[in-house]
C-alpha cells in the first residue's frame, strides 16, 4: 500500500478526508483497520473498524436519497413546465377567440353606422308617404311571403335572367298582384313576412363574383324597397304587420364557423 496516496490533502477538511477514504476503500486497496489508523493519525481520534464500515453505508444511503429527491424534483419541474405550456396555449387560444369577437363586433358596428347614415340621407332625399287606406268590406287576413330576393346577384343563362333592373320589375308585379288579390277577397289585415336571403350577401366567393353591388349597397337598396312596399300596402290595407327572420346569405362573415347568430344584415333591414 502506498500511504502517500491516502494522506490528507491541502484545504481538505477532516470530514471530507474521512468521506474520501471510506468511499475509495477498494480503489486505494485499504482495509477498514488501515482506514481507522489513517484517521487516528490525522484526527487523533480513535474509532473502530466497524464505525467506518457503518459510516460508508450511511453515506451510500444518503447519496441514493439525494438522487431520488433530485429526480423527484426534476419530475415535478417537468410537470410544471408542461402545465405552464398547456396554460399558455389555452390563454393564447382565448385571446385569439376574443380578438375575433372584438374584430367581428367592430366590423358589424361600423357597417351598421354606415347603413344608418345612408338611411338618414335617403329619408331626407326620398321621404315615404302614404294615404289613408280604403275601408275594407271584409275582415279577412292574408299573408305575403317575401324570401330569397338575392338582390345584387346577376344571372343570365338558359334557366333564368336576373339583375337589379329585373328585381325592381318583379317587386312591382308582386306588389300589384298582392293589392289586386287583397281587394278581390276583402282583406282587412295583411301580414308581410320577410323570410330571409333578400340580399345576395358575401356567403361564397362565387356569389361575390356574380354580385354587381357590395353588401352595403345591397342592404340599402332592399331596405328602401321594403319600406316603399310597406308604405304602398299601408295605403291599400287597413292594417299591415311586418315580420322578419334571418337567412344564411344575411350573415356578416363568409365563414359560418366565425359567424355569430345575432349579427346579421337581416337585423338591420327592419
């Protein structure tokens, strides 16, 4: 045995020296008795062979415990990191959805403000007038259904021809026939139902390509036409009731997944 390898090093405490000896017993080719003697030589403290044997066991157990603790702490940290990442993505998704809602609300409010301004201008330039209706000889009620006008779209093919001019002509025929049949049957109260899709809208790219007018203009025109029609009916029937529902062409966004049911151009028309 080369004793010089096992002497206490400079700046090495007695506890560090003891740990090094017992942990490197086999590497240094030492017996427990030799370790006890080395310890006594440096520390002037007599301890038995069994003391150092048990001391090393405690060191090994302590190291295993520390490793287990470190591993457990590492696992906890990884779990917390994963949970943090999940929470971060959830918050990002919530912010994105919230921004979409705000964007849609802002867009709809802007459109509504523009439409209201346009309606106020039209009211000054073209006010609605109607006369006191004739006295009906009966007490019957009738229903007029307005749906799928799709104003703004242009079509010219084997099956149909349609454009804004034809739209106005067809509305005139509809109004004339409604009044004619109403008087013929003694109608006192007329129920007018707007069943939706009276504008072509912005539903699909192909629809937008076929449109001759933007959605704002479409809503302005059909609103004015509807107002004139109701004013005309009010001059011919004692009582007129108007009802309106939403259609799919009326929604404010092309993507149905982004659409909010309460946000529809159909709500602006009445």
